[in-house]
C-alpha cells in the first residue's frame, strides 16, 4: 500500500468511526438539556442513551455476516449513511418519542461501524502497514471517550441540545466521501453466507439484557440487586450461555465463539474487557467528581480531561516502534502499568488538588490508554485466517463494550447515590477503579509476545489498491 493510500484509508476509517465513537459521550452531556426541552422525567430522558445502546448491541453481532455478504466497503458506507440519517432525524426531532426512534436508527448504524473499523484494517493492510494503520484507528477509539465530554460541553453551550446531534453530521458526510475514495473494493470476494437467525434471536437480546442491566445501576442509586438490574442481567446471561452452546454446534454461527478456544485470542478478549473498564469507568467518575464536589460546570469538567487526550496522542509514535521491537503483548503490560500509575493518585484527589498535578496524572493515564489499546487489539489476530477476522473483531468489540458497561456499573455501585455523593465516596469508587486496573494488568501478562511484524492473517488481497467507488 502506497503512503498516500495508507493515509487516505486511515483518515477514512478514523473520520467515519469518530461519528459513533463521539456520539455516546457527547449526547450524555446534553441529557439535562433534553429533559428540560421535552419536559420529561430523569428516568424517561435516560432512554435517549438506552435506546441507542440497545440498538447498537443488537446489531454488532451481525457485522461478520454483513461483511461477508456485502463486502467491507459497501457495508461501511451503508452504516455511515444509516447513522447520518439517524443524526439528522435526531437534530430535527419534533417530539421526544420521535427522538427515541431516531436514536434507534443511529444505534443500528453505529453498531455496524464500530466493529468494522478494525476488521477492515486487519483484512486489507499488508504486514508493513498493519502497525501504523491499526494504531491510527485505535487512537480514535482511545481518544473519543475523552474528547466527547469536551466537545459536548462546547456544542451544548453554543448550539443548544440540537447541536449534540448536528456535530456528527459533518463527520458522517466526510466519512462517506473518504470511503468512496480510499476504501478498497472487495465486492468480488463476497458470497452468500447463511444468516444464523436462531443465533441472532439468542445473542441480540442477550447483549441487550446485559448492557441494559449494567447501564441501569447508576439510575437506581447504585443498588446492584434491584429487580430492574437483576432480571435483565440473569436473563441476558442465560441467553448468552444458550447462544454459546448453539454456536459451538452450528456449522456457520452468527459469531464463531470457537475462536475463544485459542489461548492467545481468549486472553486478548479478557484483556480487551478490562480495557473497556479502564476507558469508560474513570471517565464516568471524573466529570461527576468535578461537578458534584468541585462545583464545576459540564464544560469545565470536560476541559479538565484534555491532558488525558493529549497523553493518548503522544503515546502513538513510541508505541508503534516499541511494539515492533519488544512485542505487542509486552506493550499491553506497559500500558496497564501506566494506567495504574495514572489511576492510583485519583483516590487521593480533593478540591484542593493542584490542577497542574491532576493534569500530569491524567496525562500519564492517557499515555497508558494510548499504549494499551492497539497492541491488545492486534495481538488477538496472531496466526488467524482472514475468514475468521470479522468474527474475532465482533467478539473483541462485544468484550470492550460489555467491559465499559461493567466498569461503569461497578464504579456506580461503589459510589452509591451520586446526588448525595461525598469526597470519601468518590475515593472509595476510585479505589475500585484501581483494583479493576490491577486485574487487567494481571490478565495482560498472559498475552503472547509476538512483534507487530508477526501479526495479521497473511498478505492482503490485491484489491487493496483499488477503490470502492
């Protein structure tokens, strides 16, 4: 792949992927404004997030089948168009009910875009391009949860509640244009795989139930055993177990869970779960701490996360070089160690803590996020056939998504009633975040030490240098 095409492909994936990646955190900042605009209760306005999350969870498992059936480029463009239609509909919503329906449309598009990002990288990049391209894409994934609150605060202040949906429209339009120009045309490789309907009917509600339960903990004052949490949690777990049993026997399952029988991939999946915990859990706590304890408004709370975003950006060049020299597995261990170093001081943070000290701590934490994510994603594909890459990507994405929800849920339970939270309650929640980071560090010790040059699934197809348009 030539350098211009590499940059073009990376730009197409990053720009298109940022739309759904930013969407969740940006919209969360605007929930209070939406509640006031539509005159609904706190529990009702939460459906703006929940509807999107559940739609996304139901669609993620379909990606592997869709990629095989329609091709990477066609599915990517279709997903961005669906997300674009949902974004426009959200911004123009005349009623709360219409907004919820539009959020479901957004979730369908986002559920396809997010796992497709890395799957496209692993399928089209040649070995020499894999490290750089994968890091570019992973960087967007790591930075989005940090940039989202900042961007959300800015657009909400300047454009009002409609702005939180308008902000993703230019990204979708640019993403489609870049995809038409730079995504390789793989239409000649598509086939007509059988759609696993029974597997879908098991897995989609399983994921929806698990994510609904985990995301509901903070709405019920952190009471984990509330019936609103326990029923969907148990139901989702039972359906997931039923899907695993079905998929192990099915000739062409919706998601091939048999890949988890590979030791290296299984540990990479566990590690990705805890990366999700680290990415989203602390980002849930910090803005709450700054608003509830320090008295900052949402915009300032978002701006205080900038050092973490800068740390992620600065980690990229060194992580690429060191992963190729030391091995991706070792870099994941280093990344988790930096995450631990950047999370530990948060348990001792107070309103009198110097912003400069806090900035240094969050910068170190950002370097950890920028170091850990891509090597963990890439090491999962060691020795994997290209046919299995979409299934592996779906599993990794589900692990990260459930991990993020799990981390947020655990920290919400540790915090207790956020409306009545004290500084000591936040300290307790940060100690839980430290403990979860330690578990992630231990899991990363079992990853293979393969270098980046050893990753991937063989040479890319010749269509890499073609266009989708």
